[in-house]
C-alpha cells in the first residue's frame, strides 16, 4: 500500500510510477484526511510506502497528522517500509519526521529512503515560472523515479536520499517558518474568480468554504499544498503580498488532472 500526499501532482505521479511497478494499492492522504476515512489494513507481506513532497525541509503538516491519527494495521509481521520524497532544493529532515511518527505510532522503522528532484511549487520562489527548466527537471525525474521503483520492487534496504544538505540538522528552524507561512491570511482572491468551487473541493484540510460563490478561508492554517493557488482555472487565488511570477503562471504536474483531488 502506498500512502501519498500531493497538492500539484508531483508526489502523486511518483506514487503512480511505483504502483505500476509493484502493483501496490494507492491511498491519497489528502482524501483520507478530508473525509475522515482513516482505517487501513495491510495484507500479509504488503509494502508500507509513503510518498510526500518536502515543505520547508520537512513533510507537510497534514502528513504528520495523518500518521498520528491513522489506524493502520497489518497482517503478519513482515512489511517493507519506505519513504520517498519529491523535492526542489534540499530534503532536510523529511525522513526524520516520518521515521519519528512511524516509530511512535506504529513501532516501525524505515527500511529505505528515496528522493527525486522535481519542480517546486512554492509561490514566492516562483521556480515553476521557467518552462524550459521545468521540462528538464521532469525528464530527469522520470529516470530517477524508474530507478527508485526498481529498488522498491526489489525491497532494497538503505538510504537513497542524498539531498538533505545542512538542513538535515537545521530543519526544525525551517519548520518554524512554515508555521507562519501556512496561515491562510496569506491567500487573497481577485475579481477573476467565477465561483466554480474547485478550490473548496481540492482543499485537503477543509480550510475553504464557498459563501455567495466566493471562497472563504475558514481555518487559521492549512498545510500549504497550494492546490488552490495552482489549480484555480482562472488563476484567481494569490499567495503573499505580491505575485513573484508573471500573471497567470501556475504549475501542476503534466500528468495531473487539475480538477482531480
């Protein structure tokens, strides 16, 4: 079973590549948290995979919360447990956060870690505005994903994440910044909004509610997946005080249906 979280499709695509190789079932962490359906049973010998993006040198808050709340039981004792991250710069303490949650909640340890560099979606950085760079990164990512999927299918054990950098030690500081950046007051709406409600249906935190055909952020914080920002068909949602990219430039993985959560 592969538990994945994805706002703009990178980690979902990675999970799909792995599943195509291993035949494992896919579970969306976002959908599970949105609906509250948090009970899962691993078959005997079934893999326990976790695929996530990196947010501020750690994992998205929703992933950590899922691992604390989910009721995941397994038949038998042998399960290959791995964590693959998709990232744009450094992976920092993402694996450490997942390992801590797995140990505390389930008494499990990671057998293997993997990392695949993909296009970053953080709005203030605006890395996704360079279409040429995006194409190169995604092409290189396919080769990295294929290699990771082969290793996972063979139940290879070990650390295959070579991109932690100095943030392997400093990631708690980055997570403090994350806490302020994921405040929903950072989101703004323009008059381009048509009231379609896609943002509400996509939000895994149920932080958006439609009122009078306008989205309202009803929670103080979200997980900052930026699905609402990138997948709004009118690019009507802004993040931060000003746009750092040309108007209307957004990103989601080319293999992703922008209206599918």
